[in-house]
C-alpha cells in the first residue's frame, strides 16, 4: 500500500487468498496495548468483516504472519494513522483512548472520503472535531445520520433461537439477497480486554455476514436491535431478550462464555452449539400405534369361474370363452379343467387385464404370421369411448393396444408404422383388427368384445369402466349364454373403498397442520398377470396398476372429502404377485403422536462459569414464562446416515432439517474453499451467481440423486464452476426414498408412485415458506434465506413405461389435468415464464437456456431417444387429444413454459421472488425406477440439463459497493448476466 486511500481496497488489509476474485481473508494483525478497549475498535472490526466473505478470529493480537501489521502507540502530540511504506506496517498514534476510539470509528465509517486530492496519503491526522491529511486543510468530522426506511425495518427478534439460524446474526423474516444489519452494540467500560476482543471479533463476523451494514455500530441511538453487554456482579451470566434489546449481564468466565456463545459459536446446523436444544433428533421418538387392522380374503376368481360353469353350463355350447385376471399359466390350467368338465373342445381363456394385447399376442398372432409376407398394413379400428360419466378418455381402446405396434413390428418383421389406429363411435366391439395386403384388400379380420363392468370412482361422482371377468357359452360363434363375475382385484378394491375409505373417514379427527393418520399399510397377495414385454420397459402388470390405483385414488379421496388436508397420511400399497394363490390382503392403519412445533419463544439463556453453552433456557409460552434445563453436554455431531450419497468435492455439508420421519436432509455447498473459520454465504452470493439444484424431490424418480453428485464432482475437478456457488439438496425426500427401497425389494421394476411424495402423501413443495412440521418442505426456504440463489432447478422424472389405473379411467390419475399415461421424452424441460414487462430479462435468459439446452441435446443419443418417445406419444395420444397430451418444443427438444405471475404468497421461487430469482426450471427424465443402462442414460440426461443452465451464466457480473443512508452496501445486479450479454463495463465494479 502506498496510499491510505486504498486502505479498504482488496489486496491490502483484505486479501483474496484463493485467487477467485473474491475477498476472503483479513490480512492485517492489530497489535493492541494492554487494557486498550476503545469502542471504536468494534466499528473498525465490523468494517474489516464487511469487506470480506470469510475470516478467522486471529487478527487482534494474533497472526504475526499477516501481511500487514498495525500497531497502536500512545503519543502525547497527535492522533494519527501512519503508513510505513517499506515494512507494510501501519501505526496508529493516539493521545487518548477516547480520541482513538472516535478515529477508528471515523476510519470504519467515513474513510476514504469522496473527492479527495489524487496525491497519495501517507498520514491521516485526527482530533475530536477535525481530520486532515499531511498539509491538507482540516475538515470537520461528521458521521452520517441513519435515515431509517421503515420499509426496511426488521421485525424484532422473537426468539433467541433465531440467532445465526441462516448464517447471519439476525436474519430477515423473508429471504432476500440483501442482508441488512442495523445493530447497536453497547459495552460496559469496565469489561476485560479479553472479553472486549471477543466482542470485536463478533462485530467482524456480523459485518461479514451483512451486505448492507449500518455503521457506526457503537454509540448510536437508532438501530433495529440493541446488544448491551453489561458487567454485573452475579454468579451466573444471563442473555435476555427484551423486545429489541439483547442484554448480556454477568461477570468473569460466565460472561465470557455467554459472549462467545452469542458471537463466536455456530448454529447447531453448522456443527456448533447455538440453539442445540432445538435439534430435532433430541425429540423423543414418537410412539406409533395401530388404530385399525383389517383382513380380507376373497374366493379365487378361478374357483368362482369353475363354479359358474358347473352350475350354468349349456349343453348345446360348442365353444366357451372365459375372461380371467390371471397369468397365462393359470389360464391354461382353467382351460384344461373346463375342457374336462364340459367336454367342450374349444375353450378360450383370455386375460381380463389388457385383454386385447393378450388376445393378439396369444391368439391372433397365429393368423397374422400366416399372412405376414402379404401384409401391407394393419389397422385397429377402436371404439371411441363415449360414457359421459366415465373417467375414461375417448381413446381408451387405443390405450388398450399399447405397445402392440412395436411388438407386432418385431414379431412380423414389419415397420411399426404399418400398424395404425382409427376411432369409431359406432361399433360395439372395442377393437376390430383389419389386415390389408399391399394392394389394399382385407386379408384378415378379427374382432373381440371384452366384458366391461362399472364401478364408482372415489370422487363419488364419476364412474369407471374396468374390464372384468365373464364366461360365455357359444354355439356356432354366437353367444347363447353369458355370466359376468368380478376379478379378484375388483373384489378387493370394492372392499377397500367401502371398509377403509368410506367407513374409516367418518372416524377421523382433523388436526390442524398434521396428517390425519400416519400411514395405511396395504399388503395384497394375488394371482395376477405379471409379464415383461420385449418393448422398452413395458410390462403387463395388473398389480402394479392396482398399486397405483390404491395410492392415487386414496389421495384423491382425501383431496375431495377433507378439504385443506393435503396430507392425509402415508398410503403404502405392498403388492405380492403369487401365481395360483388365494387373494388376500391385510390393512393396517397407524397413528403417531406428533411433537408438532416447538413451543414458545426463548427469551433467556443462563450461563455458568463451568460450561461454554447455556445450561438453562427461559421460554415465553403465550405470556407464561417457563424455565427448562438444557441437556448437557450438547449432543455430538450429526451422523447423516447412508441414505445420502457422498460427494468427494463438496466444500461444505450443511444439515438444516430432518424429514417427517426423522431422517436428516443435508445440503451440499460448492464454493471456492478458504482456510478461514467463518464465511458468509450471503456475501459469497453477492460476488458470484448462485444456483440451487434439488434432487430426489419425488423419490421414485431415481436418476437425479446420483446424477447431481456425479456432475458436481466432475465439474469441480475440471474447475468449471469456479465462477459460481452451487447449492445442492442431494436427497430432498429421504422418507420417500426409504419407502421406494422397501417397495422395490418385491417388485424391482414398477414405478412405485407411493414413494413419490413424502411419508404422508404430501406434495411438500406446496408447503414451502409456511410453518410446517415437514422438514422436507423447509429446506428450500432455508437455502433461499442462506444463499438467495439466482437460479432454482428441481430435477424430476416421469415413468419409463405405461401408467394405467383401471379403477381411475385407465389413465394416469384424474387429479392431474394432463395425462402422464405414456412417457413423452427421455428428457424434457419445464420452466416458469414470468409475465409482465418488468421481467423481459428473465424471459430472455430462459430463452437462452432453452436454446443452449436444445443445442446440447442435438445429435446425441438423448435426442434419438427423445424422438422415439415423442413418436409414440404422438401416435397414441397427442394426435387424438392434443390438450391432454400437449407438445411444446424448442427446436427438437420438448420444453414446456408455464406462464407465471409475481405472487408474494407463491411457493414457486421465481413467482415469490421475481426481482431476484432469475430462472426457475424443472427437468423430467424417464427414470421412475430404472436400472443399469437406462439409469445411466437418465443420469446423463439430468447432467446435460443442469450443465446447459450452468454454462450460460457469464463470469462477469455487475457488483457495486457504495454508501447510502448510513449503510455500507455491497450488491450485485440481478437478474443474472448471461454469456454474450453486452454490459456496460463501468457498472461492473465500482466502489465507494
Ligand atoms: Zn417429480
């Protein structure tokens, strides 16, 4: 330094040690005389802290390795700061402690003064009234008056548990990139230097954590919060919260413990002791108990079938056709028995689950093979479903045929597009197969009428029309008699509707904010078709369909019948496919006592000289004071558990929350590392763009969790994210994850949507920014507070195979407006598009992201796979019902933009914080319970999605540092500056 005007510039007292362009170290050591405690030193330290993003408490009488040494020399003549050029030494001469206090305050608040002469300053002189440099003229000392804008007035601290909660001494009540700190510190004169220096360090930490810092901090009458440290002659020390005042009263070691706890210790979420008694793992485990236990056992449908034939057999019949929801092996046994029993030779036993696919595969294929070489095309004319009260789509019978075109193509060595569909609203049978030769003549025709039953949908209004069982006696191809009967699945589902949903509901008591029950466990065992098809992930699995029906229909039932109760409780259908077994089910409904929310505000903490943490807390519970002993010693460090993948490159692991079922939800952070003990995320976010990536939101969507870790480890290694801060929730829904692991043990390839939401069936994202007992809903809010990210990414997935629910209209759940029956892409995007003229930049940015992503996908296997899925989706869905099966593309990439309006109540980041969140995106990969190469492909797809976003953010952002209204402010312009964007260089970085 050769000019004291550069005093606060980076590169001198403050350094950038890791060379990433961000100040991260206090590079000066202040050598203080004994018993020297000028209050202005608190302001000076606060300013030192404000100028950096990281620090260590070693710059007061400490670090002799520091590049700059600053000493204090008593002087009879002058109070002044002198720069010794050769030795990187600074000396403060002072006539009295009072004058040097004011001088330090002046340096912290006012230095350097605007419009000074260009000549280097080597000495600053100071008296109570005036300051001057060398031969310069004397200028009266003034400190700016703080013009407090009531709009910025913080809500008062409500509880001492809020301190350091989000990386700041006192956090704002709503997330904000600006952390404005208006604090007045008053310290009793009689305090020991040891404790005084602890307070100075605390001021530096508070300064560091602020992006708008009110200075001075001492001797001010106007502030949001007052911190008073008073020596009082009593054995114990107390920290008391009295309105806007935090009072620390005591002496000796107890006082020192209290000060250190308040200003040095870290929050329990950071591994410290602050508010350790709030740790959720200290809550006693909630006892769970069974409220209701039900058993169901049905007569096998095969037994019912044989009984019907025994009783009703028509001797004139020359053919019998039977529909049964059974695997092929069981159906063959029934055919043999019926042949023996009746003497009828021609007995057809078809499946009543996806019957037409089975009939084509088992029966019609013979005829098709015979004419294979002549086939020009195959047309399936499907009945248009017209039941006005039904949940089914008009294309119900085209859905039924999926994925026959590809299967037939393989079997007959034809292109799948040889198979076409047509809708017809006049025919009786659901499907007619017309096979044409190359000249357009019909060479084969088959048709079938499958038995349909009718049942209530859970909403009590609509009906559903599932395929059911039937015995048909025929003479000469004409039906002469028929008997319908239910499938095992129907029988059980009817029982479930009446005995669980309809009767259980009446006994449930609402409990505000809490789930109605803990969980319903449904164990079902049945003999049902379960077959993997040689087409992608497709399978014929009636119990997978029942799993989906039980789960979503139960949730829908509660949606309708208990308004405002978005979390009925967990619904866990465990399905066992057991060929030839009697259908049975066990249903258990569990309840759990809820600890609920922490009661009352902590308004007092007591310290003794024996412990560094509070031994007693005082709570204010609705005006009643209650004192509690804390558990001592504080609990040991947090062990996260194996449900979260490790990252070898993450800079920090923060553990802010536990899930509803008590599993930790860590957050991994990537930023350029320092060796400092303290750092401020909010400050780091001022210097660099910050991106939040949430993985595993819906737990049966399996690719994002491994993908995000792999991606971050790779990018860190290649140093491609040095210009960013990245925050990752590696496993956002650990309870769902655990359910998923449990369910895939028995059925490893099903979608398992019961593991989608949290433990109690809640789309917890909708509960963000609210007081909620679900930790999984609070994590994003915590991160918005701590980092104020510019971009929010939520990695999701969709099924990898067909999603049908026969008891909900043979489609994905009716509670979704769009159909998710068929996957529409291997990877696609969704983004919120902010509406309104103010948000043009956000929209431009989104467009840039979309285009970049589209280019990255182009020419890759992802594009190829996307096209395959899009072809299917268009052939089976979009071409018939474009509103239910929508398509919105950026070039070849499927990318939906959802119009979003600013809304301070929204749970969507960009809608809630439109002025500082730049983009809000969702990825969707076809990854629901996939393995091996398919999983690898989805992992890759998620990486490409996330990387495309990271790659468009420019290294150059516009940061400014200035003073206004008594505040020192550092801020970065938002929304983000993207690559290629022309910016005014002057706006890049300007300092005071
Ligand atoms: Zn999802």
